[in-house]
C-alpha cells in the first residue's frame, strides 16, 4: 500500500510543484518508486490548469528535475481523507489547511520544513514576486526537507511517532 503525499502552497505554480519534483527525485534515488504516491495543490484557485512558473521550472531543471508537465490544482475536500501527509510550505498554508480540514485529519498536516535538518520549522517563503535567487533558496530548503521525509517514510529517521 502506497504512502500518499500532497505538497501545498498558495497557487501551486512555484513552491509545491518544486517540492513535488524534488520529492519524486529523492524517492527515485532511494529506490522507493511505486511505494509513494505524490501530488501537489494550492490553497487558492488562481492558477488551476497552469504550468509551473517558468522561473521555478528553470531553477529545478538545473537540479536535473523536469516539472513542465505538472498543472496547478486547488486542494479538494477529498484530499484530506486520501493523503497520509499534507505538507504546507508556510504558516498561512498550514492555517488554511487546518481551517478547511476536518479535525480528524489535522495530524496529517505538517509544515514541510518540519522534516528538515538544516531549516527546521521555517517557512518556504513564496518566491513569486522576487528574483531567481528566491527559487534557488527555496530549492535548497525543499531538498533538505524532502530528504528528511524520505528517511521518515523509509523508517530510517524515526523522529515522529
């Protein structure tokens, strides 16, 4: 039975698709293909059906990941039942997810960087209105966190109970 992971940001065109792409790469490198189902979504409907921001695509492509085929979608009520991990990029995403989710699913909602060793519990700040450096900084943070998430799912880390 696959572990199901959903990455969430505001519009689903920058941070969450980058997290989805980096996590897919980490899952593949860990030999866990087929054991983990991965998706991303936004808390807002601004970019439904849109490809990831070109700056996000360019930054992650330099790390060997192609996210050009992803398309934005909004979080749906069914996501709270379906996914095992629902990972928000920042405090606002977490608040919006917890406001919408039934209380019985709140334990599935985490800040992505709660899995990071280098950037524990910080926000992955929205790079949309900034320059290319913001996307690079996001990817550094995301990469560290998704590696921690892979360790947890693989049973190597054991930080959470």
